[in-house]
């Protein structure tokens, strides 16, 4: 009996279970932790199919060994069995983890948390990163170009190109193709009302526009946005560009077309053709399961520690009338979000019957990872605008790497690229706990 025949039977069996309408049974069967029950059920199912299709054939010990081997392998990979069956049923052309990635960050959309996932994957596998000349952000006033790079790829990359670019930049496909060719392109979007409120609070627009004396500075701003848009902004271009349609701006949109519906629509259609996956902040766990699937990663690759959690002191109440004004002011972002929110659910549907089993397993593993790494009895504050999680004192090396912030990761990558032998980096600006850089380098796979 060939491996392919067995795995095909397994996939058919799981499809039958999923179509049975019994949600609890489906989820139970989808969980690797229940693989003993699955083996018994599979034995019955495969015996029946063998008798019908290969009469008379006996269910052999070798077939049962293949069942056990399959579930053991699925357990080691951290996969839901449905996903693992689909990932491995074509032995001649198995899915391989994607190692060329372009992640276009957007502001206040959980992009820093997502970025740390991608950076961790690339760093622990020795992939090369295209880095900005300074800090962790490329110049967002203009579209990305290769002249912005810290060093050209041949100077220290494997081959003539980089593997990953995951820094703040403005999307410019032709130039990005020259830096990371044949990459998978990913970005993340958030409900525009929530995104605008988060941006307004995190970047402290109330102080910038002298609105702190107002009961609700955000409401006062959105009642007359053109009055404030360019006030006191001459030295902070980045903030100005995020003040309206910030997500579209990061994806290459020019603000002079903010009110041009035709140009907005054409831009969205082009992005739809060019982007491989658009994550949705509002459904973050679902997004990461899709990310895992598109990149052919495993569950441990998408475990995370949240970054950039805005302080409650920087949050605003939003009435329905204010929300409508925010949407009108950010019409391009609204159209962008609505389009990709629709395609997001289409991707979940096309994922197949195993999606919610994978989601359940990811949530279980994520909760375990959080409990392993995070000291729930402590919290920290950064720059007065951000609440930060605190790592347990006896945390594992995996936890330490997961805690690294965007700035810290860029510092490590920059030192590696420039041949700097600096041994220590700080986890963040508020903790004196250090991570030994050489230990992290040993963690590379």
C-alpha cells in the first residue's frame, strides 16, 4: 500500500468528518492531542474502504504503523492533522517554508508584533535582511528605493539578493523586486476607525494640535480636520502622512488623490493583483493561521509576544457620529479595508475544513507560550504611550527572542551586517535585563 494511497484515504476521511455536521467531533479529530482516538477511527474507516476497493485485502500491521507514524509526525510538526494531511499528501512535491518575504508595515495595525514574528523566523534561519541606513525605518516621505539600503546585498548576503525586508517603508514594487526577487508580499490592515483612533492617541496628536484642554480632542479634530492637518507639522512629516489614509499611504498611495475615487479604486485593484496576503488586525489569530498556511510555516513559527500596546491614557471614546466622520475623512482607507476584509474571508473559505481546527490548536499553543514567557503579575510602560509585557525571570531562550522588539532586532541585524562584535543588546528601553547576543546566534537553525 503506497504512502500516497494511505494519505489520500486519510484526507477523504477527515473531509467526511468535517461534512458530518458534528462540530465537536470535527474539532476533536482535528486536534493532534486526540490522535489515539483518530487511529482507532481511521482503522475502521480504512478497513472498510480497503474491503470495498481491494477486496479481499486485510488491514495489515504495516498500514497501522503508517497511521501511527503519520500522527507522530504531525505532532512533532505542531500541526492539526487535517493540515498535515494536506501538506504531505503529495510526496513528490511537498510544501517548503517560504524564505523570501516582503512585509509592508502599516502604522498602528499590530504590524510590529507581526514584524517580530517574521524577523524571528528569518533570523533563526540565517536569512539575510535588507536594512535601512539608519534606525529601523526607511524614509517614508518618498517611495522605497534600493538606494535607501544600509549595504547592497552582495556585500554580505547569500547570493545577489536579500531574503527578507520587513521595515517601515512606502511600497514600491519595482524597487522591492530588485532587492527581494520572487518574494511573497504581505501587509496588514485594520478597521480604519480603530486605526485612526489608535494613531491619534499613540502619536499624541492632542498635544501636537494644542487640543489637550478639550473634553475629547479627537472629536474636536475630526469636526474640522483641514483646520489642523498641517498645523505644527513642519518637523514631523511622518505624523502628517499618517493623519489621513495612512494605510493607503504606506502602500504607495499619494495624498493628492485622497478625494479621487477613481484613482483609489485603481490602486486597490492593483494591490489586489500584487499582494499575496493581507492580514486583518481585527481577526489577528485567524490572520496568523492564514500566514502559516501561505508561507508553509508551522505553529511554533507564528507564536508571538504582543508589541506596541497603547496605554489606556492615550485612548478616546468614539460615538457613532464621530466614527462616520472618521470614515469620511479616511475614505481611501475605508475602501481598501472593505475590499481586503472581503478577500480575507474568501481565503479562509478556500483554506478548507481544517481551518478552525488549526485555529483552535494555535490558540492552545499561543496560550501555553504566553504562560511560559510572560510574568502576568508585572507590567511596564514605555515613553508614557505604551504598556509593555514583562518577561519571566527564568524565561527560555525562545521567550527572549520572542520578546525582542523591532528596534532591538534591527540593532542585532545591523551589527551582524556590519561585522560589529558588540555582545549584548537590551530587550527594551525600560528593562536592564540583557540577552547574550552570542547565545541568540547559536539559536540560528
